[in-house]
């Protein structure tokens, strides 16, 4: 699975900020008919006349109904299996959990039930980590979930030494699958920095973090795909959303080498608080915004200031 290329419409790309919606599926009809009616059929007026599966997906709010239908058809071994998947999808289970994989940066990663589905907006972390890490340097993906961010960084920069860590055993199991390879294990289980091998202390060049940052009270307003199907520990950032960020920032200077960089995804409304937490921990921090993505870039050994960075 790791390293394979794939394409999936990201069904779970929701955040309280983006207002993305959930989606569901289904239809009767023969197995052969479904196989033959994957896409929409246009009538003479150019109006879409989708096959029943696509129609149900669309009616349930799926933006990428055709692609989802095709992926479900491909994944199901027989009609019964398809019906089960359709029912689960209608009930709001994320497409990625049904398929058992998600796509990030053109690569498939295994994702198990409950584990956070990597979001496309997090590619900004990948872009900057791959750009900033020195040749042969060390990158740590803290709060790694599936490990998709480190998989993407190492695919672009195979010269790097990469480590990943998470507290959720289900996430760690996925990351171990996705980051399997020769040599000592590089996926660690535990609370933030406690999980890391002591030998990494003071040696990390780039610390990549997409930790939970949804304020506790806002979880109830998240789309059900996230709220009901991703573990609470993957979403809950405490009362103001930056509780975990404060802990990450507080430990960063200990684990980064002098001049090393912390890249931490945050929300638009949490960005100033995340940057302040980094500054209070003695890092020089700035907010970086690109389209739907917001992160704080903080440099160890800096002045303890915070502001805005171009990128
Ligand atoms: C928003 S998800 C992001 C996962 C992954 N970085 C990604 O972008 O796909 C946050 C992750 O942080 C993990 N996490 C939450 N609190 C943690 C802690 N105290 N120590 C380590 N991991 C933690 C969760 O288990 C979850 O996998």
C-alpha cells in the first residue's frame, strides 16, 4: 500500500472553518448494470441523468458522486459487499474508512476506522518541510495519525531520516504500515515528545505537527464524518483549540537543533494563539497562509517574537 499511487476524492476534508459537508450513497439495480453505469449519462438537453448509485450519492450531498461510486464499485467484491458499503456510506461513514485508504500528494496510505483521514490542506506542511530540511537531515512528524505527512515528505526527500509518533494505538498501527521499511522502527507510540527516542533530542531539523486544534465546543458542529467517525483525540484541541499546540511549542526547543524549524498546522482563528504559544516558548514564530491552509512556522533559537511570514 505505501508508495502506491492513487486517486480518491477526499470525502473527509472537513473543518469547522471550511464548512465542508458530509455525504452518503446507494441504489438498487443489478450488479452488471452498476458496472456499466459508472458515470453520468447526458441526455439530448445536456442534463445529467446519472446512474442510480451516482444519483443517491449526489442526493446525499456527495460533491464527487461519480468518483465515489466508481471507487465503491471497484472496492466491493460482490453485490452484497457493495450494499453493505453503500449502507455504511449513507449512514455517514467516511469513504476513506470504507476503502481502507486515503490519498495524499498522489500516494495512498492505509487508514483504519477511527483514525484521522489526512486532509489536502495539510500539504502546505509537506511542501515547507521538504523545502526546508537540510540534506540528510532529520524530520519528525509529531501527532502523525496515518503517517501520511512523513510518507509524502520522504517520497520527495528520500535523503532524510524520518520519525513519526502518535498517542492513539490505532493511528500508530496505520503509520507502521505506511512507513514500513528496512532498519529500526521509526514510528513511535506515546504522548507527544515522550514517544521519541532520546537520541533525537536537540537533533531534529524540522518538526512537522498537525495536532488537534478544534475547540472542544465546536466539535459538535463538525460534519458527522469527522465528529462521529474520527477519534475524539484527533480533533479536540481543548477549550480554545490550542491546548496541544502550547505543549508542542513548550517542548520544541528541547528537540529541535538550534535553528531548526517547527511547522504546525492551525486554524485561521487559532493562528495568533498558536504563534504566541511558540513565541512564549522562545521561538521566532510567524503565521503562513496559503488558500485553505494556515500554519505557524517557528524557528528554534529565535528571538521569541511572533508575526506574519510570507511563507
Ligand atoms: C488532526 S490529527 C492529524 C493526523 C496527521 N498528522 C494528519 O495530518 O493526517 C491529530 C493526531 O494527533 C494525535 N494526538 C492527539 N493528542 C496527542 C498527544 N498528546 N500525543 C501524540 N499524539 C496525539 C491524534 O491521535 C491524531 O492522530
